[in-house]
């Protein structure tokens, strides 16, 4: 087993990715405060340029507030499919040049260059990859390199915009020490405010605190935060593999012609699959509904859609496909739903279309399902699907692949 001190981990992050893609398409946007996201006042900001950030704007901010902070900002709806295509181009460049890499979001990568020093200088190799991305795609990209994921990610943040930074082995603590605790991954707004109430503002204060104190205040997360603040992180690089589709099918014990029941089961299946997409930070661009009649005659209908992981979008498409399929009024033996053309999505839902209220609703539902149901059970779902859970049917016991 390789010790943390023997590892070389590179974190790469495409700078203001959505904004950079839009500026490649339209150079007139250069230098202007640019907002990507829902264009109505009820929408939210998916991404913003550095010029917009100077006004205090940040991602996930309500668009209405962003407009107020910067009335002259250019607002674009965004194009998930276009961003996904550029992301795949960058992924291919990295895939061809490193042995192991993890794609943690649509615009963020971890590269494991452990052992590469004997063949190449790891920092030099990372520099060459960065230059290839800039030359072949036109996108700015930054990276940090150290012996673990946490320090490398923080180093990338310090290198931005469009820069690179190496933290030599043994210098992790002094590198992190003067930074704001907000720089440490896992420290969100609530944890930050709690730490500030304790008088903790800089990382060096966390480094000097007894680990037992943080554990008593923050539980297990306190232990992890203390280790990260001290530059300790043994988490592995998870090799990237692209899942092409996820699906769910249900074969009935007794063939049915109950259309209301069939619709309810499809809704429940789709909800479950959409939840899985959001858990795995993925989006789908193709929906397929499968129907098998009692005589084993099997039919499918599919449709391409803009990339999404939103229940309400997917459910409406599934219902439309079912209505097209079920024309013969025969007994049904099996039904199923498949979501394909999957791509990584760093945002959980469609920030380009959904309102602030819709996003908050999904986040609340996902949080409850994840906390109380885990990955195998949903504790919150639409009533139309819930009604059939007590008729010898559990929509989450279908075959999922």
C-alpha cells in the first residue's frame, strides 16, 4: 500500500467553465460581467465571470439579487449539452496522458501521478497537460499538485485564475496555515459561521486546536476537518468510468391492464432513477420507456432531451412515451424506464431552467431521502407512486442496472 507521503496528486479545474465556453463562442463577452443561469427573477446563477464576482455575485445566488448587485451584467440561459461536449474534450486529453484520473464534476479532475517521477517530472507533466487543454480547446484551466487531494484542491484555488501551483512534500501545514478556513473543503457556510463564533478564522487556529474539541462540536466531521486543516488526507483517486445508462424494470406477478397503476409505477421508477442521477452527479439526455405485453411482444419508445436530472422534466417525458406506446389495450407483463447518454454534472439539478423554489425543494427532498433512506429507499416521493406501495408493489425493488 502506498503511503500518503509517497503520492503525487494533481487537481485540475476549468476556470469559470460555463463562462469560458460562452466567451469562446462570442468574443464580445470578454471583459464583461456575465451571468449564466435562469433568466427570470426566480431563477438562480449557475456560473458567473470574475467581473461579476467583483460585485459580490456567486453561483447558486438568486438571479433577482444578482441583477440588483450588477444591473449591467449580461445574462445567458446556458447550454448543458454544449458544456458537456467541451468537458468530454478535456476528459479525452487527460485520459490519453495519465494512468489514473478521477472526474469529480463536469469541470474538475484529480490526476494520480504517483510513481511518474521516475519517467517524467510530475509538475512538468501536469504543466504540459494544462497547456494542451488551453491549446486544443481554448479553455483556461488551473491546477495544484501536492501529495493528497485536499491540499491540491486548495492549491488550485490559490493558483486561479489560469495558473498552477505546487506544494512540496512537507510544506502542507505552512501552506494552509494563513488561509481562511473557508478554503478547506467540507467547510460550508453553516460550519464557517459556527467556527467564526468560536473565534476561528484562519487555518492555523484549526491546526492548533485539540482534535477532541472539534469532534465534540462537529462530531465525526470535526475529525475530518482537523485532518484536512493539517494537510492530512488519505482518500484515494477513484478511477473514472463512464456509465452509459441506468434503468429500472418491473415484471408483474399477474399481467395487468390497469393504466392508472402502470402510470403510477412509471412515476415512482422515474423518481428513483432521477434521485440516483443526482446522487452520482450525472445528467441524462435520453429517456426510454419499455413495455412488454402478455404475449411477450415488446416495444420501446425513446426521446432525446436537454441534459437534466429533474424529476418533473423526466416524469412528463416518461408519461408522453407511455401514452404513445400503450395503444393496443392488452394485458401488460412488464414495464421499464431507462435513462441514457449520461454525462457528469457538477450541479445537482438544472440551474439554467429551474426556479430557486424548485431547486430548494429538490435539495430538501434529496437530503431527507439520503439521510433516512440511503441509496436503496426513498422516504419522500410523489403521492401518485406512493399509493401503490401497499398493493404488493414496491417501485424500488425493480431491477435496476
